[in-house]
């Protein structure tokens, strides 16, 4: 639960418009069961770290810690289509040493400001839909690739309509 003094945050790689259009087209090629909830185009992303509830008055300090993280562009390649437990349809992202290293560097920065990291292994993916048990994928999407420039800190706004708001790009604490 968030209050005006608390934000629900995560770090993500945010695709540009061209990549987002390819991800959306891939999502739209699936056969979704009744009741499935496809993710809106503007919300398609790859989560690096879920932070959760975080005091708004500490966001600037978080930005300063993240600004110390070495960021280099990295190439992301789509992997396989999967339905995860709970009916979450995802497009996995092929494992890459540079992506794992970025995840680790960001995790160290988060831990440095007292944020507890998730214990489950990092499984890079783009969520395509929820409540998707029984969905049929069009197959793998190996043609979807993108160069990620820098992670972004995102606030998940829970009040209807649910939206995401990019607060800043890591390495720059200027609001977007």
C-alpha cells in the first residue's frame, strides 16, 4: 500500500518506441484466453529490480547512489515465450553476461542504501499478460532485439488508472 509519502518503485530497461511497437505486435499475435489481461503498450519493459514501497524523501539519495553505477549500452535479444506460474505470459530475454553484471551492480547500489534485494534468481523478461493460463504463443521472437542505453527508476502509480511514471534515468537524477 502506498501513501502520499511513499512511492512504489522499480528499476527497469525501458524500450524505445520502435522496440515497444515490436513487443506490442508480438503480444498481439498471441491467442489469449477469455479474461486474460494483456499489458498495455506503454507499460512494456524489462524489470531489473523491484524496490517496492520507498519513502519519497529518500528518492534523491537513491538517485545519488544509482548515479555511481557504471552504465554501458547493452544488446538485448528476445528468447522464448513462456507462461509462468500464476498465468503470467512473458517473453524471456536471452541471458547475457553484460545484463547480469548490470543487475548485480544495481543490486549492490540498492543494498548500499538499505534496500532488501529479492532472493529469487534474476530471470530477465518482458511481461506480456496476466491471467493468461492457456494462452497460445506465436512462438519465439528472436527477431526482437534492442540496445538498452540506461536503466530508469519507475514509480508504479496504483490509483486507477494504474500507470507507470519514469522518475529518472540512472546516471541522471534529473526528473524526466
